[in-house]
């Protein structure tokens, strides 16, 4: 199965979380509550991470998906040209429903916030190295991140 990414828009991404619009610079502005950063465990601590990635090339075969059952996960680009966002709903067994995989391409003017318990592919930059700030509530246990190995996964291709 080949999947062609679409442009990341707030409406298309809404079932999975929020798109966070950044910029334009050169104006005085503050956007409050730009994302619904949910924490479902009172004892979890805010984990602020910096992700630096080398670019992936397309076609890309989906080999794994992940989710964070108890926390939203927010990505705010600091230096990114384009990145890939892959998401899907859960099936009846609460595994990723790969047949309903959606692919989006975001750019450096867009952050994303995944709802808790949303299946998504690990963060993947395209074209050139990239960096982002990541926010998630963690307890440093096995429930922070749940992984699923995808057998014979689809390929993400460009038009």
C-alpha cells in the first residue's frame, strides 16, 4: 500500500490533535492555549526534550508506530524545513489501524500536538536536518510510550 502525504492543515489533523501556527515574526503577538497539552497522571512530570533528526528520504516504509496513553505530545520546530506526520486510529484491539493511516507534511511554521493515546509514527524530518522542542508528561515507566511493530507496513511516497 502506498500513501501520499497531504499538506498539514488544522482541519485535516483535528481528529488527532492540534496544529500550532508559528509566526509570522515582526509583530507583537501572543497565542495562549495554542494546544491542549493533556496530562492524565497527577504524578507525571513535564518532560521538555530537544529532538535533533537527520532527514529521511521518501519512499519511507512504516515499520513502527507509537502512542502515549497518558499524555499529549507537543512538537515545536526550532529549525525545520519539512517534516512528516503519520497518524492512525486504533483498531478493536487498541492496536494501530494501519489501513486508515493518514500522512501529512508540515513545515517549520507549524508545530503539532498529539492527543493522548494517538498512534503516530516517530518524528521524521525531510530534506535536511531538523530540530524541535518536545513536551510530554512522563513518569519514566513503560506506560510513557507504547510501541507497535508494523509488519509489511505501507510506503509513504511523494506524488
